[in-house]
């Protein structure tokens, strides 16, 4: 298979509200970790942990996402990694924009679940269809 056709799974953490609607989580919720560091840790370590350890981390992710959501809704908003540049701070990667930069983009209700998907795609397919992404649920907290 040519290098450009390889499918490389990438973790994606989403919050789920009481209505079952999934919401993307702003990369700043995981500070001081960058999203790249978090994804690497998930790939290398998280899925090797026992269920009890995964659930402690799942609870932390859920709590952290809700705290960040509340901060994003506050008048001061969610802090940017560079306090001097604020909203002019460049994201660590162009695929990770500050999705909660405007209060209108922030989910209004708390998350009741966290889901971790492994997403994969083919570069050729996405060139013709940007929504051609395969998502496989890898973890959910709390469990169904």
C-alpha cells in the first residue's frame, strides 16, 4: 500500500450531553498538555491500563471537560496557552482550532459522558470527500 493510502488512527475525545449529542472539546481543556501529547499518551499507554485505571482517567477527562466548558462560558473565557497573545495565540496544530473561542460555540449543558474514538481516513478519499472518516468507539465513560 503506498504511504499516502495508509490509514492512521488518531484518538478523538468528545463530550456527550444528557440528550446524547456529541460535542467536540476545545484543545485548551487539556492544558498543560498539548493535544499531540495527550493523543500520544492515549495511544501508548491508556489502552494498556486495566479497566479501573481507565475509569479513573475517564472520570478525570469528564471533570476536566466540564470545568473547561464552564470556563469557556464565563466572561473571561477559556485561557489560551500564551497569556500575552491570548486569542492571537497560534494553535499547536492547524487541526486543533480553539473551537470554544466564542461563547456561542460552547455546549450550554454539562457533559454526562466522555467518548474516545479512534478515527482514521485515507488522504486520497478525503481529497474528494472531506467527511470520509472512519470512527471506531474505543472507550466510553461511564460505561453503558
